[in-house]
């Protein structure tokens, strides 16, 4: 099974990925149900031990390159994360997505849907970068924009941002997302 297939399987098994920003979030995520931990903040020099802890807990690690202190959103930043052992790299930058795919890790491209123009530009960038997975932010609006987004994607969609309760999860999944990423700990169990 490829890394992409394993990540997708884990998200299908439990469609709430744990989005963590702080050490106490990480600890809670490692003792909850999500099979994938999405690291949204961190220090690049201290990331390898975090990834090791995630793997030791039997989880996959997806790290948001754009938000890790000390790393650039270029091929060198991608290589650093690969050396740290990450399973997936998240970025809104097409070049980083392409570098992640070239390095053999799962590439997740984030698209920010703040306006219709931003959505159009983001989806055009997805078409150029060819990621393994797309993550739409804010995910809670997916039911309102699914008809604009899903027909243009040939890859699975994650929804992240403002997913606060089980009702949000249900509506986003019903709208076509494979899974959600959320920092709401109550949704991790």
C-alpha cells in the first residue's frame, strides 16, 4: 500500500484528522482516535522528535510546511521535512506541492476560499500542481461551494477550519469531503 493509500484509508476509517498547534494538543491527539495528526505549527529544528512521537503512537504525520518556523516553502524545506520522517506535506504553494510529490511523500495543497476569486485562483493552482489531496479552508463552507469545487477536483478533498461540532462534520462529509481536519478535541473521539 502506498503512503497516499494508507493516509486515505486512515481518514476514511475515522474522518476527523487531529489538527495540532501546541504540545498539549499533540498529547491529546496521540491519545485519541485520529489516525492522522496534522501539525500546523512548530519549530523546524524540533520537528523530528515530534514526528517520531506521532509514529510511535501509531499515527501518520502531516506537517504544514508554510507554518513551520525556520523552513522555506521551497525544495529545501520539503527535503528537511522528508528527513524528519513526515508522511505528508501540506502547503498552499504549488512549487512545494510538486517538490513533495517528487520526494515521494503525500502532497496536500491548501486552498483558501475567502472570495470567489481566491477560490478560482486556488483551484487553478491545484490544476497546475497536481497534489495528492486538496484541503479547503474554511471547510465549514463546503456545503455552500461544493458545486464550484468538487467537479474541478480529480483528487480527494479535506475540509478544515471552523469545524466545531458533529453537525459540521456530518454536513461537510455529506457535501463530498473525504474527511475533516479539526482542532476541536471533542471531535477526536
